[in-house]
């Protein structure tokens, strides 16, 4: 399992979600052999607002492969915004 934590300033939630959803991250993770599932969760706190992305992997190797691809995907997503 991998967990990514995003701390978002109050009032910026929609911008964050829009940018995150417009990226290709969720689509590309499915291309990694060993990817099982992912979910985004929002904290109950409002200041700051915390989002978590939890991903499940078959093996540590699958997670490592995703870790090698993730920076490339993030860079491409930021360029496309």
C-alpha cells in the first residue's frame, strides 16, 4: 500500500481537485502491472484541508515501478494545465 498526503489551503479544494483530475495519474497507474486500486479521501479538518490518495499494489516491485513513472506523469500533467 502507498499513501500520499496533500495539504491544501482552505478555499483551494476545487482548484486542487480539478488539477488532480485533469492529470493522467489515475489513468496511468492502471498501466502498471501489479496495481490493484486507489481511492482519494478528504480529512474532516478544514484548516488545513488534507487529502490522501491510497493505492494498493500486488508487490513492492509494482510500487517501485510506479514510483519511477510518477515524476514523469506529474511533470506532464503540470505542463498540460
